[in-house]
């Protein structure tokens, strides 16, 4: 059975195909956020009844997030979201190494297609990127070469579990094998923010030391996330203060947000395999409809490449993403080009550039991303609207030239 998004949360759209940006609250998460906001006033660090109640809420959510990630509860460090978890992974490891060695010559390494939440901290600290192939999969030979070159100066390596723009899944076991051989002291981090809703994280977590997740990508509220920290992995806190999260992340807990995160984690885990299979079929239906009716559209990542079941990335020749998104929005379809700056304006995609997609093809990029409440009716509607929108952009182009 398909669950329903809370009434009105899709903004009156006929088809919401931007779940990779944010997916609606699951009913269980909405209930948890609402009831905890109304009924739990205590600060979890206190000693009285209301504080103990808040602590119980956080502990239960911790158990649920740990179960989703296939780890012990003690490994979960709650954060304000995926960005903070990624920042804590990269900067926290670099800071821990600097504190231990008294030097600042260690660096981070990441793939060239990481989310800016990883890429920016890595580059800010003078780190290095690893190339990807034309499908967006990390180039293992280049990873090997980068680690040979920088060897014992590498403190942390970050390679995402699945990409947020094109959905490609990275070969983390191979990455881990190379990192353990070439940089045995380095910490291996993966950003599993996009993967968590769709794939079993247990094998991933077995290969890495740190893993990031975010509540609003799995049907929880915005503003909650976690970094999973393997035992014995040194991560210096970015936020110092009251010593919450065993000193790894100070600040009063976002109790209602964490409760919603826990409820979403539980609901996601219970239905993950079934939802992934159902959504994969929807994605196939959408891809078939679009490729049959929009000759200018090509699927960016071929079906045989490991990828999430939820993301259909297209490059539409001769189209302009910005115009296309406007026309889709106008016709009740929410989609994305996947690459925008904080002002919401479109910027060139570093992911497509790293994959070697020509700028004129990348200019017509479109990400259609499905989620737990997606339906056949939405997919069929989106395919029809997309065809009409592409025809209109082609007509614009012809009139302009
Ligand atoms: N990492 C990936 C792969 C993402 O897709 C996102 C959000 O788009 C983030 C990190 C950032 O997560 P948050 O929005 O919770 O800060």
C-alpha cells in the first residue's frame, strides 16, 4: 500500500518529483513531531521527570536511527542535518588529527561528485578530489594514485554512498579496500543522505568508519540528522559547550525533530525493500514513457549502472533547464535540475561536469526524483506534461533563432 503525504504538504502539485531535495513527512513522523512538541517540554540533560521524558524520546529515536543504519545506539551522534554531519566528519577528523599531531599538514580526499556539504569543507581545508567515470562512478585507479601521492598525509577520505543528482551508487567496498591498503590510518566517511531511504546500510557501514544521514530525506523533519561514528574513531567536536552527545556535539537536542527522525527511520526500515521495489517500477515506467515520447531526452545513467531506484536523470537536447522547470511548475509538476545555488538560481552542475557531460547537454538537465508516496498517476501526468513542455521550449528556441 502507498502511504499518503500529509494533506497540503505537496503544495497543490499534481506530481511532486523532487523527493531527492526533500520528501514529505511520513505520517508517523508528523505524529511524533506533533505529540512531542505538544507534550514534552523538558531538556534531556536535566534530572526531573519532564527532562527524563525528553531523554527517553531522544534515546528511543537513537535506537531507531541506529537500527536503520545497522549500528549500536552509541554510534549515533545527532546533528542538525546532513550538512552538519558531513562537516563534522571532514573537519572533525582533520581537527582530531591536528590536535593529536600538533600539525596541520593533513588533508582530506573526496570524490569529485560529492554534495557541497562534503566538497566545500574538503576544498576549504586544501584537500583533493578523485575523478569519476562518465557514469559518475569513482575512478578507483585515480583514487589509488591520489592516495599513493598523498599517503600518510590523508586523514579522511569521503565517498558518497549514492549521488544526489544522478543517483549513481558508489562501489564502497572497493573504495574501502584501496583506502585500507594505501592510507591505513585514514578515516573513511560516506555520505548516505540519499541512500538511506533506499538501500540496506549494514554492508555500507561495515566498510566505513563514519556515515551521514539526514531526516528530511527519509520522511522526517528538516533540521535533524546524524553522523554514525565507528568505535575508536577520533572526531573532534565542531560545537563545544554543554557536552551533549558524549561531548561530540554540544547544544540542546532538537527533541521534536529527533523524535520525528526516529519515527521516519522506523517507518523507512519497515518498508524499505518493498518501497524500493515499487519505486523502481515507477521509475522504469517514467523512463519508458519519457524516452518514447520525448526524442530529445536521454537517460544520463544507463540502466546497467548501479543506481538508486528513485532518481531519473535526463539530459534533454536543445532544452534549457530553467525554462523547462518553469513550464513544469506551471503545469503542476515539481522537478529539479539538481544543481542550484542558495539563491535558488541554477548553476552549472559540478557532477555533470565531472562526468564529462558536454555543457550544451548539461544545459538541458532534469532530475525527476520519486519518493515513498509516489504514484503511477503522478508519473503518467509528469510524462505527459514533460512532453508538452519540451515541445514548447523547442518552439521558443525555433522562434528565437
Ligand atoms: N548530502 C547529500 C548527498 C544531500 O543530498 C544533501 C541534501 O540535499 C545533504 C548532504 C545535506 O543534507 P541537509 O539538507 O540535511 O543539510
